[in-house]
C-alpha cells in the first residue's frame, strides 16, 4: 500500500497495483481498476516515486514494471 493525501488533508492508503491511470486537472485524480476515483494533493511524480519504492521493497526490478 502507498499513502496519498486527500484534498481535506487526510491520509488515505491505496494498493498501487490497482491504479489504472492518473490525470492532473489541476488536482490529481487517480482512477482505480474498480472504477473508483480518488482526488489527491500529491503530484504525479510523488505517486510514481512511492510506487517505485513500494515495488522495490517487494523485489520488483524496474525492468519488470
């Protein structure tokens, strides 16, 4: 799980394997495979860094991503 910060400042945890896409307009909207959308304060670069860090802890190399 990775942490994201919702617009109200609360921390929310999501499974990065369930992220389908991200769109910044201007807030970042994360679309999950379930169809749910989460609007967050975080930047795309911050989310990507957390995903890479999470996967590296699982032993997934960049070539496998």
